[in-house]
C-alpha cells in the first residue's frame, strides 16, 4: 500500500511502514505542511503496520525547521508553531508502533529533534549533527530540549547549541545519538532488518517498550516499580506471551544470541 502526501511518501509492506521525507530540493526542511503530514501519517498508520521507518530523500536526512516560515511569525504564532511540532512528534514517539530513523547527511536543528523522536537511529558515515539555533537567534522548539539531552546529556547539547559544534557520525555514535553506525548507503537495509526483527516480537511487548519504558524512566523509583509490575503482568497475561514462553520451554524458540 502506498500513500503520497505533498512532502511525505508512505509505503507499507510486510508490516513495515516506510515514511520518506520527500523535499530534497530544500534538504527536507520541515515546513508547516510537512509537520502536519507527519502527524497525519502516524495517526493514520493502518492496523497492519507494526513498525515504522523514517528516512530522507536526497543528500540529507533533514535540514530542520524551514527558516523561510519563521521571519514573519509573531510571538504567539511561535508558541502555536512549536506546540504543533510537539503534537506531531508525540504522535511519533507515543504512537502505536516502534519507529526507526535512518540518518545520512545533515541531521540538524529540527532534523535532530525529529531523529530524537524515533525509538532507534541508524546512521551512515555521511551523517553530521548540528544545532544551529544559537547562530540563527532562536531556540529548539520541536521537543529537542526534552528529547536530545536524554540521548546525549545536557552538557553535550549545551556545547552544540552555544558553540555551533558539529558532531560527525562517529562522534554522534559515541555520544549516543545513533544506535547503529553502518556503511554509506546501508542504513535503510539495516533499518529494515531491525524492523523485521521488531515486527516479530509480540505486539503488546513492543507497545509496552514504546509506551511504558520512557514514562517509567521519568518516574520516581517507587512509582516506576509499581507501573513496571502492572505492565509486566499485563504483557505476561497476553496469549502471545504464554505461547512464546511455552515455545522456549518446549525447545521450539531460539536461544539468546543465537538465530532461531
Ligand atoms: C533551507 C533550509 C532550511 C536548506 N530552511 N530552506 N536549520 C538550519 O539552520 C540548517 C540550514 N541549512 C544548511 O545549513 C544547509 O542547507 C545544509 C547543510 C543542510 C545542506 O547544505 P547544501 O549545500 O546541501 O544545500 P543548500 O544549497 O544550503 O540548500 C539547498 C536549498 O535548500 C536552498 O534553497 P534554494 O532555493 O537556494 O535552492 C536552501 O536555502 C534550502 N534550505 N536548509 C529553509 N532549514 C521547531 S524549531 C527547530 C529549529 C531549527 O531547526 S533551527 C535550524 C534550521
């Protein structure tokens, strides 16, 4: 199944939805249309989609906020604009399915905010990360101040924003911005292989990982432990979990670290 929006193309095959930022002439800069299309696409993912992969067409993943839309904005419009990004990006992080971002070229400003919204990031060697907001006289507004420090720490993000420091792909991997660093042109294949693996998990386990894990990580330990107990009992109670545990005990399932 294929759906084409103005600036976003979506195809769904074997339970994996592939969303491509499709504005290469503007380096996939995110304007109001694209942010709305991302939100709509994630809200409307069909039931058979179990994982989503986001990539960028052309030489770069994403050049961030479309700066041509900033100059005429009032303060009030700026707040609504940022809240619109938050709504769209929440739909990605807290939607129904795990999301993998494939990174290459520029992953800057709002592009890094988008990448940080995904649950996993696969980077190619051409990837470079920047937060040029300081130089542009603005601040992150697409959830970067909340999500990026959770990947790389406040100190590194502060450095990038204050000094304009750019991290290359290897530095980004070491700093926690990517989970996997693969060869040039190999990012999508790696993401698809990871997606297939994730799609083979019990759907309720994936849902718990995406929904409960980041929330529990923000809770005080006592509350986190309580929610963990509830989530674990819910997941274990599902038929899919019972079947999978039986499969292991009866030697029908793979061992950890060995392909099944
Ligand atoms: C853009 C944008 C953009 C490119 N908004 N039009 N983001 C930035 O500050 C990044 C600004 N962009 C760049 O530094 C470079 O474009 C790149 C390093 C990403 C790519 O360089 P390059 O040489 O491949 O492309 P280019 O020639 O610079 O750009 C091609 C076209 O895309 C050109 O337009 P054209 O009409 O002259 O062809 C550029 O103007 C256009 N373009 N990036 C608008 N970002 C929710 S708050 C988030 C806050 C932020 O994201 S701040 C960071 C914004």
